[in-house]
């Protein structure tokens, strides 16, 4: 069983007429290091087997191998299955009745034999793959429901609206880590799937790296100990939530993901947790009060089922002392910068694609400046593949003429990865 | 335990008011009388609304019989079977049948999808006696609905959904097709466009319903 802690970082002092309360809440889950060995939970690997997986030939072979590696990582007793996806969704394993089967030496070998027979052909309809996964999870044992989805191409046999409708219908039923192999897939599309399904998204530029990535994804999934954790936010009457976003380890907008459980209470999904720590940036608007008054602007509870696992308080105190009210909390400032960093990278790459070099240079220059200030070395390294840096401190850069597609997509995909204050980068 | 905040709100949280966020003074007396009243009100409805063990519909008040399926809460018994119009012992004569087969041409027309055609599959015939005949791939899990035409088997069609489609008897005794929201869709005869989900489409003698990777269900008037 995991133990959760929640801690708020903020400057609670507001000036006369001040209405905006900002805070960073750090939520940490610690355990005894061993996830509960209860059976339960289910894993599904969704493998793109569209025709393009044959080009180059090693893509489908690497995907088969990686899937077998992932299957080997599934703990005994966890129900599992494999879906192959084209413009339709195919149940590769299990093929006999009884729904998903519990992992054992025997079933793992059986599944790997079925996976090794897969060949490539057909189109791409990601939504259908997810629909079949949801159908299988629906009758799986309770617990953590997690999928890995690999694709190499654009979602051609479904419209954006169709995919959105399907995402809305399967949301909350399972978590899905998404991977794009090669450079023919669409970053924004896969990010949308991963964000909705509370999973990670990344590029696997070289098929040879797929097996290692699948292994670490499945190992991470097996390390999760607590399913369906909710961040519950209470705000007082007359207050509104301006935004709530996860800011570490990656930026994930949660503002619109709230489900109300009471007039003043909203629940935000955070998925399953292993031993890890995540940061959330909350911005709450409150009506101004007289100098000297204080109020509780927010109560953050970490909830599993009906159990409150941890709590943090966000306060507001009105003061006439400008020295107190103008101070910006370091954590808030840092993550405001990290959120801007992700935004200017995505804007800059968008401008670069549309040929607007002036905007691209300005935005990516600002990104270099922000990455340098926050010592986000991971992002800085990716930026250097796209721009030539003349002066990092002022954000003076030149766009590189020749940029590999994979480098550009890696920067786009990983633009939401943040560093912690003073951590100095990964 | 509850407390009263300076604005008069009754708060379940004792540090800050859970309505307006005002600090609650340590001196403010707990409104214990109110708390015990609301506790009593809270507990009673939960025990009354036991769901029906058969159909899970909520029990309405102290009703003896379930509104959903007629389950007898008092005797804890399932509803008695409805008397049949045909009279006991009479067999319903099917005038339609469904023939399930694996169609190689249909499989080939899909193009290479990375899966193999099953060897040695034989036709299966289902006389249609029910008003509703569902087609799908059962998961064989206890308590789950099993489609009347179950595509599960050694060669379960990997592209069929759990409850894929249904045959529904019409007023004239013929059957109509309804896609039950399948993942991969359903087509009829040689029309490549899938039928609309959850909409009935009348079927004629000899119509072939196609679904999954190779499954063809042919309707025949006997």
C-alpha cells in the first residue's frame, strides 16, 4: 500500500484588490517498493500492422520483437491481450473464449507465437483499436487497466471528429502510453490520444530502440501500485478555477477534465501511481477582501475511491505591504516558465512549418532562453538540433537549414517535459 | 463533527469553512445537535435501496416485486416464467434460418491484414425461433450475456465484437439487421459501405451479412 503526501508552495499574500491565487502542489507517492502482488489489473499491447509497417522491412519485425519483450515483462496473474490494428481492429491474443487470460509461462509463450505470425497490410484507424481495447478491458478483472499503443502513421481511415468521439467514449476506462515509430505519424494526434488516456507519448525514431522502450514502459506499468487516483479540489463559494495543470514531470492541461462531485468540489483524474512525485499548478480566482483578512482559497485532496490519502491547503491573505504581495513564489515562477517553454516550442515549430521564419526564430529563441534559465538540458539539447544558438542568455538563434524530421518531431513530442526547480535537468 | 463559521455556515471541515473559506475560530462551538440529525438522515436511504440481485434495478421503496424484472424481494425468488402463447410442449416452427460460414472471397477482398484464414471450418445452421438473435464473440465470462449466434470457437473471428449485431423479427415474420455498435462494422451483400450503427435494415431471403475477417451470415427462408 502506498502512502501519499501533498505539499503546497505559494505566496499567500495578495495586494489590495488582488484576486489571483497561484500555488504549486507537489504530490508524492511512496511505498515499500514492492507493488501489491495482488492479481488483478490488465495489460493490452496494441500494435499497428498497417501496410506501411513493412517499409522499411525491419519496422514490423522490430514491433513483433518489442511486443514479445513487453509480454515477457507482464507479471504472473495479470490479464493480458494483444490487438493488431489496421483500418480494422483484430484480436490477436487470446483467440480462445474467456476474455483476456492471466499471464503465465504458458499463456505468454502462446501469445508470443501469435505475435510472431503477424504481418503488415491495410490502413490505420486508431479509434477502432482503442474501441476494441475498451471492450476487452470492460470484462477484465478490476485493477490497473493499461495499454501500450504503437503506430507508424497518420490516422487515415477515421476523421478527427470520429477519433474525438471515440476518445470521449473510452476516456477513463484505461490508460494508454502511445509511441510513434518513424516520422510519418502526427505528433498532435498521438499527443491527444495519450493526454486523454492519461498516458505518455514519445517518438521511437529508430525501430532498433523499440524493444528497450517497450520493456521500460511495461516495467513502469508493473510498478504502479495505486489505480485511479483523483485530485479533488475544493474552492470556496464565489471562487473559480482559472486553471489546473500538471507541470511535472510533463505539462498536462487538466482544467477541462474536471468532473463535479459537489457545488464547490471538482475531481480531476490522475490515473495510476507508482513511487513517484508530480507537481500541479493551480490558479484560483477569488473575490477581493479587505486588508488583513484571510481565507482558504483551495483545499487539494488526493483521493482513491472514498479515501482521502493526502491534503494540502492553499490560502489567501490580503495585505497592504507591497514587499509581501509582490514577491513571486519561486516554484510558481519556475513552472510558469516551463509551461511557456512548451508553448513557444510548439508555436515556433508550427511557424517554421508554415514558412514564417521570423516568428519561428523569435519563438524558438525565447525557448532557448527559457530552457537555459531553468537548466532544462534535455529540451536544450533537442532545441540545438533545430536552431543554431548564438547567445542563449538573450535567446539569439538562427534556424538550421537542414533539420532531420526525427529531430523536429522529437522536439515537438518532448516539448512538454519539464525539470524541477534546481534539479538541473535529467 | 461540524463547526459554524463567522458567516453562519455550517462546515464539515473544522479549520476553514467549507462554504466560504473563512477561518473558523477555535472557540466556535461544534454544532453537534445538527450533526447528529444529519447523520440519521444520511444513513437510512442507503439501506433501503438494495438493488435487485437479478437485473440490478434499484428497488423502489419497500415494493415486494422488482419493477425491472418482477423478482420477489420477499421470497427471494426469480419471477415465474410467463405463460407461453403456444401452450406448453408445442415447438415453435422456424420459418427462417441463419447460416454462418467463413468466406474466403470476403477475407481476400479485405486485402492483407496480417491474419490467416482458418482451415477446416464448417458451416453452422441456426433456426431462427426467437424475436431477437444476437451475433457476436462471447467472452465466456460468468454472468455475461452470450450472443445466440456465438462466433467463439477454435477459430473465433478476430474482427468480431462481443455483441456485434442482431437479427430482429419484424411484424411480417422476416428479420432485420441491426449493428449493435460493433468495432469493425457490418456490411450486407456486395455493398462495401457498412450499415449504420443501431439502425435496423430489413433483410430478404438470401441476403449475406458480412462481419469480421471472414464471417458471413446468410439468411434463408425455410
